[in-house]
C-alpha cells in the first residue's frame, strides 16, 4: 500500500479511477434496480456528484414484473422479487436515456433477456444509444428457459457464448454482472473476459426466502427472492477478492451491502476499481454522497494519497512459522 507519512488534507486525496479505459472522478456509483432511471433521486441531490448510474434492467420489450408482495425487509437487508419490471429498450432510449446522458456522469445500462436471442436483440437495440451509453451491464442471472431454467451465468461455456454473441452486435463495452450462486465465479469471470467483456460487476443478489409464521405463506408471492444489503457484504467481498486474485487485470465493479466509506474502501482493497451502492438508497436517498465524503476522509486519515494505488492491496496474515517466532 502506498501511503503518506501521516494524515492528509482530505481535499488532496485523489479518488479517480480508470475502469477499462473509462475515467471516473471517484469510484462511487449507484446500482441497478435501486435507483430507477435516476429521475426520482434528482429531488434529493445533484446527481452529477455521482461517478455513474446503473439503470434498472432493460429488456427488449416492456415487463410488468412479478405479482405482489415482492419486497420484504430482513434483519440485515432486503428480499425482492420485482421480476425485472422495466419500460423496454425502445421507451428507455426515447424517454429515459436523454435525462441520464445530460447529467454528464457515466451511464451503465443494465440489460437482460428471457432467452439467448432476446439478450442479443436487447444489446443490438441499445447500441443505438452508443453515443450516450458508456457501458452495457449484462445481467446473466436470468433463467435460461431453453435449458431447464438454469441461470445463464452458472455455466462458463454458456456465459461465454452468450457474451460473445452480445459483444458482436454492439460497439458499447460490456461489463457482465455475475451471480453469487455460481459454483466457480472465477471460471465464469474468465469465460466472459475471453468472450470480450471488458470487466465484471460483483455481485448480484443471493437467493433467499422469508416466511410469515401466522399465515404460513412465503413473504414473497414468488416464494424465493434476491437478498441484498449488509447481510451479503462478506460474500461479495470474498468473491471480489477471489476474482481479482485470479484475474488481476480484469476490472471489477464491486457491490453488496455498501453503506459507509469504510465499506467502499474494503471493496477497493479486495480488488474493485469502482463500487455501486444499492439497497441503502431506499433508506437514505443521499447515501452515495455520505459514502463518498467518508471514503475521502478515511483515505486522508490513513495516508492514502491516491486510491488507485491500493486496488487489491489486501494483505494476508503471516505464515505459521512467523507467528511462532513472534511469540518467542
């Protein structure tokens, strides 16, 4: 870790990051599904303070989503089964993208499809916005209805073929958002990288469930949902660290339970070059501003003059012999 001799003036800390050639003024972004298309949060703060916005997941055609109830607060986060409700690619390009593009922040458009062809069709449609979209964030956590419902991101070969097909139809860089439910996220990350993805977002939600003991029904109409928030942060950090350690040149956007500047710095130390805040936006609409301020002050306190210098700089404990010598 490159640090100064002592605490720094927070205003002197360089938080800028490079993500696959994309220059970010700092690493703090907001996550897909937790910030709509940006407009609702503009009532609370100047969105130009963000490094970037990841939109709600976009599909080729509009989706109404799942029946209610589809959100349940847990002890340390939230279960949701929204069902990827969205306005569809055409309406997004016409009615939602102009607002985002005018902000001057990095625009990451999350997208998905219900089958292989729908993914490709969505990437091709969104390519029409290539002058105003910085990244297509590809959600491969959707069930492959042609292969028995298994997620596209669960099998390296399937993920590779899907990403390669999408990369072929757009000039917009693709970052793949991976599911924590895969057995080997390093293998999936390597597969999508070799298919042309410029980076990965880690992680998507963890599958979970809640039950109403009085009615004996699941809290969600779909029974299972995606768990997000502080409960999944240790899982997210572990996966970010594993992928960065195995593929150090692959840019990672980290997410999962980030609420503080210290959380954000943990993800950077694990290997992330930027971070996205998700569930915390629902409880604190201006949380990104606080996290950014806390991150800057924490770096100053720790003598970190340039945040990019500490990406992946988590230090292992010494080996057993060193411990034995230290006890003597």
